[in-house]
C-alpha cells in the first residue's frame, strides 16, 4: 500500500485532512509518469513576501500579515520532515495562527506536490479530482461543479470549487491541479467568500513575479 499523505490545511481552528488513497485513485490504464526527483533544495522558499518555486516554475504573493506554517506541516507527529521524493507541502500560509480560535473562516493557501506515479493510470489533472472529491465530501464540503479548465498564465490547470458549513460561517474553497515534472501539484485556496477566494487566486503566477504586498518588502 502506497503511503497515504497527511498533507493538511486548517478549516478555521481545525484541520481538514487531505488524506489521499493513492492506490485507489485512478482506474484508467497508462504508463507511470517520469518523475524528476524532488529534493529539499527544490521545495522553494519565501523571500520579501513572495514564495517562489523554481523547480515547478511558479510564484505566490503572500497576503500581508499572514502566518507561515509550511515547515510545521512538512513534519510528521515525531517532528521528522517528510521525504520530499514521496510528496511535500510546498506552501502553507494562514490568515491567523491555525490554533487561534475564531468565529470566521481562517483563510488559507496550501500548495502540495505529490508524485504522479502514486496514482496508477493518471493521465490528466482532471482525474486527480476523483479521489480528492471523495475525501472532501466526507469532510462536509460540497463540490459546486465538475472539474474545469482554468489556465493560469497559459499553463494548463484544472479547477474545482467547493462550499460547506463551518460553525456559523460558510467556507468557500477552490482547488487547482496541474501535472508538472512527474508530479501532481495542487493549489488549495480557502476563504469566507467567493470574492476572497478569487482574490487569493490572483496572487498565483507562472509568469513575471508579482510585486510583494505593502509591508512585505
């Protein structure tokens, strides 16, 4: 059984577990993708308020004042960092510390890279949403649409949108997925409204790096 990744992001003060049952993911036939091995030096970093991933060729401008919990989410319960060749959290940032309680949705952005070979027969990013939606619906979220093409800076990317109750609030989530260098890259944006999620999405870039937000310079 291929190791299930516990690559998680918080829903307000709680974790929504992104546990991906890899071997049951895709039933189509096909060859495994050739993977360029991801090492710790390829995981990217945050400088001047911008996360950059040269390995996968994208950047993300962090909202001003958000907290970075990327390193913590790369560690297992014993504090050991996950083997990057088996998947890694590339970025995990939150509007407020995940442990801080609040009545509103704790908006967040999480980017994860997983080897496409973990999904036998995976040929397209759209297929990735089959197992992902099974997990998400068990967490009380409802897909609002079928996965659809959502190019970003001319990169072929697939998107699906979700919503669901979170206490007295309503959570909105959009997840984007793409195939690159033998990996599935998922970008998850969580907010308290569609407008907020849209605003978070606009900071993702595969072209010229966008300038940092004021105060993050």
